[in-house]
């Protein structure tokens, strides 16, 4: 017979000494229920199952959404930034996204260097600043075709990682997706 079957554990009075209240040799009804240490350990297991576990609150992390950008070049060779849809999910990693007011002093290609090295721009540049730096990079290096898409892909997955999402390049939305 276990301690939990012989009396209500919540009714056991505190021990008058430094010991646990659950180190009991006998039940309240006078039955032998094992050594005091055995009774206490069994009581802790019962308390875990009956008191602690039911009271545990599930952690619910609200989903986050990341708006994506990309770039196209028109027939006249002019670069344009366009929406690329968004990705959403519940973070599985710690977010390192800065507040709305970025503190990064870098711009353009230097910002991207710092961002991808996990340095100042990764910690302090806002998403908008990173996308703006990408656009400056596109114009500066005259990116076309596949490189336009790849730069958007890498910025997208890096920004997603920064907010706690794991994104797969193969599953990112296409340019123009809303």
C-alpha cells in the first residue's frame, strides 16, 4: 500500500524538525507503508503527478511574420524593389530581432557584410535597413538574374533565423507573392 492510497498528501502537516513532512513510517490508519525515505520519495512522485504536472502551463509562443522583399530589373535596366510575400511561424529559436529603432550606423554593402558575419548589423539593423542595404548592393554590383534571387533568398533566411524561424530557401515565396 502506498502513502498516496492511505491519506491525502495535501493534509500531511509540516514536520516539526528539518525533515520532510512526507517521511512517514505508517499511514494515518496505522498501516506499515515502507521506510520513511521510501514513503517520502513515493509521495513526491504522487505530488508531481497530482499537483505539479496538472498546474504546468504550456508555453505558447505567438507566431511571427516576416515580410520579404526582392528585386527585379525592368526593360530599361532599372532596378526595382518588389514585395516577395511573407513567411510566418512560431519561433523555435531565440529571437535576436532589434526594436523598431535600429542603432546600426552601417549602410549598403558594409551593412550586409556585418549582418552576415553576425556582427553589429545582425544585432542592431532593422529588417527595413537590411532590405535597403540589399537594394543598394543590387544597384552597386549590378546584380541580374539568379544573383538577384539568391541575395533575396539569403537575406530572407537570415532575417527569419534572427526572429527565431528556420526557413528553407526552397520554400520561400516567389517575387510578387502577397
